[in-house]
C-alpha cells in the first residue's frame, strides 16, 4: 500500500493535467494519490478521470479557489465516503489494510470544517 500527496496548484489546463498524470502519478504508481488545490468546481470533476484509476473522489464546494481529490487504483472493499464542500473522509480496507484518509481544503478566509 503506497500513498502519495501532491499540491497541484490547479489542474484547469490540459497540459498540466497531462504532466501530473503521466510524469508524476504513473511514474510513482501509488495505490492512493491525494491531490490538493485542484481548483475545480463540482462540474469539472470529469477532468480527473484517468485510465487505471478505479475510484476518484473530489470535494471543492462551488468555488474555484480550493479543492481536494483522492484517486485510488486498487480494488477496494467496504469504502465509506463522507464528502462535504471542502473535505473528503474515506474509511475502509485496501489490500487487506484498514485505512482512514481525510483530505481537507480550506480557503484562508473560511473557517475549518467540523468533521
């Protein structure tokens, strides 16, 4: 089980998405990849679809100022998802390991979300 996290500072440009996917994610081939500052709204999530990633979870609210995503390559079992405007919490089992992953994205002017 390998987990990587990356602050992408926005993925709105196709060339940048290509570089993140091809040069970073596929090169290191983690089981779980967490992205920060995607700068997507809920309407842009389709841009995160990548061949080989089984599950993609994204939370950003309605603003293009924040955004977090969790991409999972492995077939997972019993994942429980709690997705709100600016955070994602995933609990479950991957490769027979119990995991809990929380990704929070907070704009400097917003209060921390209650989980």
